[in-house]
């Protein structure tokens, strides 16, 4: 495995984690669906945007 493959696997794991967290949130179903679509269609950018602007407590 080269570095690109490892990065792709890590991104996939992070996206799956984000989608699970989105679906388990207390937000209404429309917001869950929209956030999930953003993370699926734009894997890296969607993940970053969800982390910074999504629902829930922020670590900073």
C-alpha cells in the first residue's frame, strides 16, 4: 500500500464516521439527509464543512 491508498482508506473511515454521527444526531430528517449527501458527494470538503459547521458541540 502506498501513501495515497492509506489516505483514501482514512478518508473513507472518517466519512463513514461522519455519516453515522449525522444519522444519530437529534436534528430533523431533512438536515440529516442533506448533510449525508454533502459528505458523500464531496468526501473531503464535506467532511471538513460538517466538522466545522455541523450540529453538535465544537472542540474549540
